[in-house]
């Protein structure tokens, strides 16, 4: 009797997970995600587009140079060259999957410009709804693919290890029912950690759960200290804040202080389009001094319902018309450059465990991600990983002992809110030794209270050990201009 082939298990329904599942054909795939319909990913909220050197006057080398400059030179140069070289082909592949990118009257793809880019090379779909357009198209392709079995409404809370290799997962549904799934390989595509901070542009589900599980299982981390803070979230209070896309500044919006003066004047050659870490620290500095920062987009023309429908709807829902009045903005945790250490094929240091997208760190983003490289990475690396897994022999492990590695219980709501505030104050856009030390001690003392404490402890340790300032990691006590 022929034994049924164990599936590749992909955990996460954002762009990286969807693409990995598609690219793994014809191998059987089980795609698992928390939401029944696959919603709730950071990918679906992504307003920025996809960076690709498509203009005849642009080049993949220039794109790579901007990526490395934004990453403060901490990038893996070979990974950057590969990613930027893959970008034009990635756009073409997405079009084949049904993604309809915005075009001008001449029929050509519209190319926008965002912070840190020396040229207009950002492709959008649906104006500022690129992420949603990608997720919609890719989800439709996945759901019509015979090799993918989709299951929503489950959380992967444990990995099965046999002789040092990951060979399965355990799921738990909303009723507490558990299921064990044997796997030929496990892929974590669970997104970032923004929701562990008091203010974030991410959805609440971007809480680092996949990263915590991978680290608990013994996979090596990389660059955990590098967290990007987007400088322009709508400052309306609360935890998960509406993002105000950087493309608005590319279209002519300007950052102003309370006196109406240009916020970035004389601080960086690119002004309002300086890399995100530079702009976020400047906004933080003004707020720390008791001021507020405003984004004036009233000069941005065109049909906002086509160009910036997501921003327009979010602002109107909070009582602001961005076409008429400046918007109050604040930094917010946006993207984690660090994560589970992987190579470009998504392999972690733990046999059988792979990671892709924001939960992974292959070195391409360095110390600060360049705008609109995240969706690019998720698609390009997902295609590469899926194709590699489709031809790879399953990791079987030996016949010997096996063990379950659990992520563990989470923090109760009040404790989680306190941790978010602690991380915001100690590991936000600016940091210094004593606050990092005190926060680490607090997390270490409460490490048994919940997995979020243990993950925060690892991040704080990495931030304390990197004593110099680099990219998004700004140490006030080590020369960073806060």
C-alpha cells in the first residue's frame, strides 16, 4: 500500500505564506492561519507598493544601492543584489497571478517614489491598497489550487521535533481542540512583532507568536534589535493606528511642526523622503519636547478615492479630511528587520524548519528596511522557498525519541498592555542603556508569566548588546541624535 506523502505545512496567510504555498506545487501543502478567511495579516494592510527598477533610467544596481544605504550597510550585499535583481520579474509574475497594477493614461505602469529611493520605482495596485490587492489575487489562486488545503481558525502552538528535526505541528482551534499534523517541512510565515509595542501600524495579530515558537524550538535568531518605526501613523490614540502612507510625501505632502515650519529642513538631503528611521526619530524628538507633528497633504491633487482610498477612508473615519486639513502623526512600530535567521532559501538553523517574510531574517533589509521592499521580499523569497521545497526530500528525522516544543501560555490582557508600554518606552525609536537594562530585568523576572515576556526579553537583550547606534537602533547614550 502506497504511503500518503506528508504535506509541507505553511503557517500564515499573508503574502509570504500564500506565495510559498503556490510555488510549492505540485507537492501537497497545508496552509494554516488564525483567521477563518485568511484576513488580519499585515500584508493586507500594506499601503506602500512594490519596489522594482522598471524605468529605463533606473537600474537594479541603483535599487540595491538605495537598499544598502537605507540599511546602514548592515545588509547582506549578495542577498540585496539577488532581491533587487528579482524585482522586475516579480512584478511580471504577480501580473500573471491576476494582480492589476495601476497604469497611466499611456498604459504604462505608474511608478511612484517613497522615502530612501533615489528614483521613482514603486508600483501600486488600487492606489494605496497594494497589499489588499495582492492578498485578494493570491488567495483566489491558492483556493483554486488542488495541491493546497487551507485551514483557518487555528493557531499553531507547538512543533514536533524528532532527533533534532522539525517533523510536525500541533494546532489548536477556537474551541480548544488540538490536532497533530505530520509535516515534510514546516514554514513559518507568521509576520512581525509590531503589536508588542504600545503604538503600531500592524494588526493585533502581528504579535511575534511564530518568532517565539521558532526561538523556543532552538532556531537561531538574527538582528532582533532592529525594529522599524513608521514616522506617520495617524495620531488618534490607541494601540493599532491607521498608517499614513509614505507615498503621500512622494506625491508632495510635507511634514510640519506646530508652528507650520518644515520639520525636516536641513536635516537630510532627501528632506521629507529621508529613510524612515531618520524621519521617525525627528518626529519622536518633537513629541518628547512636548510638541506635535503634522502631515500637510492638502496640496496633493488628483482623485483621492483612486490614489489614496485607504488613507482617505481612515482619516474620514476619525474626523479628518486630508484634502482640507493637516493630519496629526506619530511614529508607530511598523516592521521587524530581525527574526529567525535564515538563508535565501528560507532554511533556519533547525532542520525541517523554514521561515519567510517578516518573521525571517536573511539580511536583505540590514538595520533599516527600504520602503516597499517588504512585499517584494515576501513574494520573491516565497517563490524561491516554495520551489526549493517542491523538489527537496522531506526531513524525516530518525526513528528515535521525539518531543513537543510548546510556545506556552500568553500574558493576560492587563500584563500584555503593560509590556507594550514597557517596550515602547525602552525599545522605541530612541533607546539608552539604563532603560534597556531595567526593561530586560522586568521581563526576566516575569519570564514565566507568558511567552510574550520571553520574546521581549530576547529583543531587549539584543538591543542592550548592540552598544552602538546603527540604522533603526538609535542609542542616545552612544551618539545617536535623538
